[in-house]
């Protein structure tokens, strides 16, 4: 029996590559479109080593409307998982045009191609960053949306566009997934997060300190109104997140209209707790220094994750220890990422 084809934009990236593994294991055929601006073609070989199936990669930019329209006509995907986008908050502040162009214009180009091809099932990668500094935690999907940077704005704009599309045309089936903090790697250690240059995020930075590539971690503030003074986030194993996409895909295939869901664990973990968990996983100390707060940071952010459990029957199953263990396995096997 042939596998339903799923177009995976950004499929060679961090989350997209893990989603490809889960799609294949669930009986789908991922077809990747990626411009490789933040990823490597080697990923498809690694996915093949894990699953026995190598996804086809089309090296194309989503903003190349003609090429995307041609691709959609050719492969006729049953659905699209739309991961492709730029995601560095600081860079989005210094270069907003690039972010709006890539994330918003790229999505418009993709949606036009999918609409013209009659392929109207889509799962979109949004982010908890749309909530900005929340009034209360845990954060439900009904909380106000007020992003504090251009990256978050691009997510809000695309979310709104997708809602407008569903309102205008009932043939669209759309899941908007607001991820909290994905970390870790596939348990094989063959795929993982490979940031270029200095990591912006906590866990990849800790991983490089553990590997001896960086001297120490800077903890951005220990005077936050949290139990130990360091920032609190909702860290989620990337394989749980990838499995959440398969659940959201199945739901979207069966149900018209829009659905907006948080994907997180609902548990807050502080920077200092993460350091201790990573030390246990890698067996060495993570040297750290307390530094000033990072501009734009917030104290605490974690999900009310109940809607995803109710609607999709999905909930994360991997522990904080597993997130650190799998991150370390990937980092120690691939000290320079995919290079
Ligand atoms: P990533 O950078 O590893 O993957 C994104 C992929 O998209 C890359 O392979 C990149 O080359 C590709 N890409 C970017 N612009 C493109 C374009 N115009 N055309 C074709 N390909 C393009 O990032 P990730 O961490 O895997 O994130 C995937 C999605 O999830 C992004 O939309 C991101 O905003 C969102 N998200 C990520 C996080 C996180 O912490 N990683 C949290 C919330 C939401
Ligand atoms: N953080 C830190 N040092 C770093 C990177 C991050 O102390 O080098 C803190 C940051 O202030 C926040 C938490 O770790 O409290 C998670 O940061 P990350 O950038 O990974 O996620 P986000 O803040 O975007 O949710």
C-alpha cells in the first residue's frame, strides 16, 4: 500500500527532521522542501539510517512561488507540515525585513500553491512567543496574544492569515501548534539540533559547555521572581513534539476548520534546575556565571497543556532526564553538528 505523501517545509531543520522520523514510522511519506539556510542535506541520510526510508529533498526557497506551485502540482501532498522559517529573536529585532519576508511572504507563497493545487490540510509551527509576557501561568490558548519581537509578530500574522483562510473557505483544515521549548534529540544520537555560530538557546549552549567547546554558561539573571531566581520555561522533548505533529496531522486530515493548540508539558523548569539535570546526564560540572538579564526576557512561561491532551489524546511522555541524556548523546557523537 502506498504511503500518503506529506510535504514537510523545513524538513531538514531541527524539529522537521524529527517529525520526518515520526511520519515515516506512522506510515506516511515525507517529501521535504528546504532552502538549507539553516540545515544540512545530510539529515535525509540520517533519517534513512534511523527509519530505513530516505525522504526526497527539494532544495527550494518557499518564496520561489513558481517552483513551489510546480512542486505541489507534482507531489499532490495529502497534507503539509509547515516548519520552514527563521527563528532567532535577536536577529529579528535587528533585521525585521528579512523575518517578515521569509516567514510571512514564504508562507503566503506556500499557501497560494497549496490552494491552487487543492491541497488544503496544513499543520503550522507557531510558538509560545506569541503570548509575550503572560498575565498568568499556566498559559491557556485563550490568553491574549501580544508578541514582544518581530519573530513573534510573524507567527501572529501567519496564525491570523490561517484563521482568515479557514473562515473564507471551509475546505481548509488547519492546526496551529504553539510550541513551548523543544530540546533533546532522537535517542539514536543521529539527528539533533545543530545551531550555527553561538547558540541562542539554553540547552544547546549548555551542551557546548559540557563538550568543552565553551568555557561557561551565562545565566541571564538570578533575581527573577521565581523559586530560585533563574528563568522558568516549559521544556519539551523534541520527539514528544514530533509525535504531537503526527497526532495533529491525523486530526487535521479528519476535521475541517482551524484548531489552535499549545504543545508543552505544563511543567516549569528553572535554568538552575536544567543545569543540574544536564550535569547528571553528562557526568561533569557545567561551570556558570550569573550575568545581567537578557533584554526582552520574561520570568516564567509554561503551558496549560490540557487542550492538546483532550483534543488529540497526545501528551509528552519523556522526562527532563531523557531530554538531557538525548541532547548529550547527540552532542557528544556530533561535536560539530552535521559538518
Ligand atoms: P530550524 O532552523 O532548525 O528549521 C527551519 C528550517 O527551515 C531550516 O532547515 C531552514 O533551512 C528552513 N527554511 C527557513 N526559511 C526557509 C525558506 N524561506 N524556504 C525554505 N526553507 C526555509 O528551526 P526549528 O527549530 O526546527 O524550527 C522549526 C519551526 O518551529 C520554525 O518555524 C520555528 O519558528 C518554530 N519554533 C521553533 C522553536 C524552537 O525552539 N526550536 C520554538 C517554537 C517554534
Ligand atoms: N538562558 C540563560 N543563558 C543562556 C540562554 C538562555 O540563562 O545562554 C535562559 C533564558 O534567560 C531563559 C531560559 O534560559 O530564562 C530559556 O532561554 P531560551 O532562549 O532557551 O528560550 P526562550 O527564552 O526563548 O523561551
